[in-house]
């Protein structure tokens, strides 16, 4: 005979759990976990990230919009070497009477095109030689690693100068300069991606995907590459910075793009015309300052991405408070529950 007490008269029996509600709650929890996993790949909002994105957005808009509202940067006038504001020239003119403001607008766009092209090419090369080689392993990995090490030990700037010297002046366009810079900038990133890939390929979910018969390209794209997105994003930004500075260095040496304006070509012509000795500061300071602002903006964004790659750089409580809108008391309570 059961010892369970009878329900109190007049009290309705306990209703069975609503299975639809349980399934709906489980679905909501899965959606929340999926959103958290996606947002974990994004840099948390911080003053560095906001400042970098704002500066970068202003420069990009300037390079896209301003060329439609300025005069021809090659137009020659009689206003030679005039200071800013003279005759409607916002940044003055150079020795040939050409408008510096117009040259800066076109030059910023040219440098951004080179930076983005080099960044994309270097990222593709580093991903191919680093990720694919490390995943396949064996002789392919050894061959790719040997080739990467050979490229890595060759000094980048001297190699770029040698390649630039052998290219005819008439063929030095933006794309060719981008290819030359990309050839000398992908090896270091490939080494990093190879190390990370060798660590990721030994994890359980990658082994399970391979055992289940998944194709190689699908394992790389679905299982491995998502774990490499923060590293590749950081390397992409670093490649863009390297390309802008590298192009400025090549142009300053007279090996830059021909027939187009970049920030480096403006500095080259300013140096050739002895702008510093003539006191024409408005000729070389604006392009130099633009290069510095571009490098600073990209570096600030890169610092924010580094917080994802290296958890030690991330202040977990502040990041959680900004991301989820939690109060300090809620964060402390959550940490105490995780310790139980």
C-alpha cells in the first residue's frame, strides 16, 4: 500500500509539464548560445575600436567622395608654391602650381587601393600555404614550410627594391606594385596560421568530421577556418598597414606606381623639389599626416582584435558589462555560479 498522502480535497492534481514549452525553451537557449558564439568572434566595443573605426571611416569617405569635388590634380597654374588658402587652394600649391588638396584626395584613394589589394593577396597566400599545408600534412606540409621559410629569411625591402628595379617604369601600375608588396609580406602570416591550424586539426570535432567522411574542403571551411577568423583578420589589417608604408617607401625611392597618385608619390615629388628647404611644409606634411592617421586607425582596430586572439588582453568584466549590459552585481553573481 502506497505511503504517498492523498491530495488535499479540492486541490487540483499537478499538471504534466508542457512538452511544447520545454522544446521552445530549449530552442531559445540554443539560439542564445549560437548568438554568443558568433559575438565572441567580434571585438568588444571599446574606445580604441570606436576611435579607430571613426577615423578609418572618415578617411575612406574622403578618398571616395572628395575626388568628385576637386579640380584635376595634374592641372598646372601660375600660382606656384603658394601657401594654404591662397587663390582658393585649401592646402596651397606645389612648384608647378598644382593643387595639393586635389592630389591628397586622389593619393589617399590610391594608397587605400594598394593597401586593400595587398592585404587580400597576402591573406590568400598565407591561408593557402599555412592552413592547407598544415591540414594535409606530410610532404605537402614540409614543402610548403620550406618554401615559406625561404621567403621569410629574405629581407623584404631589399627584395622589393630589386623587383621594382627590374620592372619597366611604364608598367608600374597600382596592381603590379600591389603584387610586388604581397609577395614579400605573406610568409610571416603563413607561419602563424600553420601553427594555429596544427593545433586545431587535432581537436575532437575535426577528427569526428574526418571520420564521418566529410570532404577536405568542407572540413577546412566549416570546422577549421571559423577558428582562424580573428587571427586572419588581424593579419589582414597588419598587411594593409605594411602595404601603405611599403608603397610610401618605394615611391619615396622612385620605384612607386607610374601615372597615378598615391601618398608616397606626393612625398616623392615634394622631396625631389626640395620642399623642406623651401619652407613648403604644406606639400609634405598633409600626406605624411594622412599615412600616420591611417596607420593609427588600423592599429587601434587591430588592438581590439588582439583581445579576441589573446584572452589575457581582455578585461572580462568590462567586456561582459559592455556586451550584455550587465551590472557589476550580476557579473559577480554569474562568476560565483560558475565556481560552484
